[in-house]
């Protein structure tokens, strides 16, 4: 057992006992990373903050359920992704059926240019409807299958595929439009 796991395990144990300092330490350790996840699934900071708060309440209420199988970081992340999905579902997820699946952005090789495009895609995804953005994030960024997404969101697998396809098409148009504007601005 390494020192990091022992420290993390002790912190978890102290949080389960209700020790405030340990809870604050755990919050400080994960809040910024989890806030990024919350922001990715919400359209604004206020919703992201609500999801963050709700996620931490769930985290602290369920810490005793962490069995040490897999990483704690992954377990925490799953709580926040699920909390974000529940938040969106409560805000009446709007679903539509449409076209089939195309290749995923997540499948592309990660080089410097891809990372730049990834930032553009994440920023542009904030303009998508809740349904499109949620499916896009779950599939392309978080790596869930369409079957898993369908189960989580209470939609069909074909709806998940359709929403992902439409989200990609919208994002492609947004990014192409931005590229054209930049090219025109610099005289290309």
C-alpha cells in the first residue's frame, strides 16, 4: 500500500466519521476539478454551482459506500456526472430522434492542434441544447456507450446516437464559422 492511498484512505475514513477538517480537505482537493465537470454539463455558472453543491452532499452522504475498487477519483467523478445528469433531467431534458452515429471526437489522436480544437468544442458545446450537450459530453468526452447513455437518461439508444450526431454537426458548423471569421479577419 502506498503513502498516497493511505493518506486518501485516512481522509475518507475521517470524513465518514464527520470530521469537518477532513471534509474541507476533501472538498478543497476535488472542488475545482468537479466544478469543471459541472460546468461542462450546465449552461451557466449558477447551475454548475448548484450541481457542485448537490454532488458534494451526495459524496459525503455516500462515502461509506466506496469499497476501494478502482480509483477514488473515478468514483467521485461518476457521482458528479450522475448528479449533473439528474439536474438536467429535472430541468426537463428535451429529446429528439434523428440521424445515425458518426465517428467520435474522443477517438481522434491527441496532439497540440487537437487539444486546441477540444477547447473550442467544449466552449462551443455550451451553446447546444441540454439534451445535445449532455449526450455529446457523455459519449465524446466521458466515454460512455450509447447504451449506457440511453439507460442513464431514460432515452432510446437510437435517440442517443441521433443527438450525438446532431450535436457534432452543430459544433462542426460553429467551429467552421469561427475559422472562417478568423481567416477573414487576418486577410487569408
